[in-house]
C-alpha cells in the first residue's frame, strides 16, 4: 500500500508478556477510509494489537505509524490527538455517571489546553459541548437514556453509549473490539447500520475485531487474520472465507498438502463452511 493511503501501519511489531510472544513480527496496513476487520481465534492477540495501537501497552520491537508518523513511543493520550479512538472488549464506562456525563468525558480530549483552562470560568460556553453530546446520543437513538445511570442500563445500551463516547472524540481511526458481542440480532443489525452510516463517506476509518462473519461481511471491505500473534491471511471477506489456513486456525485441523488446500479453497465443503461460521460467531 502506498504510504499516504495508509492511515495505520504496523511494521514488524512484536510484544512479549513475561517472555510469552503474544504478537510476533506483525505487519499490516489499514487503508484510509476502509472498514477493516481483525479476526482470529480467542487468544490470537487481537485485543493486544488494539492495546499496542492505542498505546495502552508499549511495543517491544517494530514500529506503529499513524498517518505516516511513528507513534511507537508516544503515550496513549498523545495518540488520541492523532485521531485514534477506541472502545474496550469489556465495557469501560463510568457506571455511576449518567449516559450524558459519560459522553461528555469522551469530548475531553478535544477540550484540552487553553479551552480546558477557560471552561471552568465560563469563557467557553459549556452548553455547546453538552448540546453536542446530547445530539450524539440522539443520533444513536439513545436520547431517552440521557439521564439514566449507566450501570443500571442493559448491556446492549451500554455498548452503544461507549460507541457514542468514542465518536464524540471525532476520531479519524476508530478501533472497535467486539462491538456486537452480547447483542441480540436486532441490536447487531442496528449497530451495523449505524457504523455503515458514520463510516460511509470515508471520514472515519474503522478497524474492528469481530467474530460474527455475517457482520464482517456486511460491514467490512478488508479482513486481516491473526493466529498465535501472527498474520496468517489478509484479503476481502470472500477471500478469507475460502482461505484454507484460516479454516485450519478456526477448526484446529491438521495442515493439508498445498494441492489439497487449493482444491478445498475453490470448493469448500458446505458443512465445513457452516461450522466455520458457527465457530466464529461463538468466538471459540
Ligand atoms: N496484559 C497482559 N499480560 C499478560 N498476558 C496478556 C496480557 N494481555 C494479553 N495477554 C495474553 O496475550 C494473549 C492474547 O490475548 P488477547 O490479545 O486478549 O487475545 P484475543 O483478543 O485475540 O482473544 C493471551 O494469551 C493473553 O493471555
Ligand atoms: Mg480480545
């Protein structure tokens, strides 16, 4: 990929936890304006990749470029200013605050420096931020939960509030870790439509970890597959679905000879394709 087309590049990235190679020599790029899925079996390292991109953990080797700038040594907060926002696989809202207050927290990164200093003395109109946060909740169909204490809301609603909180940071690159996990089919479909709308004009580039291949198919134009911290495949959703190595990673089958792989990729057995989808949907 040409440098300027890539909003994000991981180049030969490695990460150990207590000597365990969790991410190994990982190289991939995310094209600006694309909707890219990062998939792989549980424990493959997907959430760790998000933690490395967002600066929650430092990389051991390689480098990470955002818009062509090496941010490998920039702390997490600095990366927010490079236009990165994220959710977490396990919701990290402030449960005792209202939905609106949680969204206001998401605006904080746009409200630093002199603005942050001036706001308490009301030289910057506070209402502007509040109205924008209310508008963002309304746009996501969450207006009625504005004043509700987040901890008391259903899981699916909390996940949607977390997404709104990430969006009010006005990211250029949005990282979503299993946004559809735990949602029912109607909520999943609503989420997909919401993401298609907000990323539709290419203003926001999406990198999403998701097990549900139907969701990935409908939303993403590109898929990167991880297994044991290494990239094992990259391509369109159709190419990935037909990839023998990906099937082996999910199903735990023995590797096959190359010719058999080629044949199987062209004529996937229907029962196996179905199994792959079920395994992916349940994330095991
Ligand atoms: N902070 C951490 N300390 C130690 N090990 C970790 C840490 N974060 C992740 N791991 C390990 O890294 C591996 C990949 O985990 P993770 O990135 O959560 O996988 P995935 O999101 O693909 O399911 C697992 O073996 C996990 O136990
Ligand atoms: Mg994970």
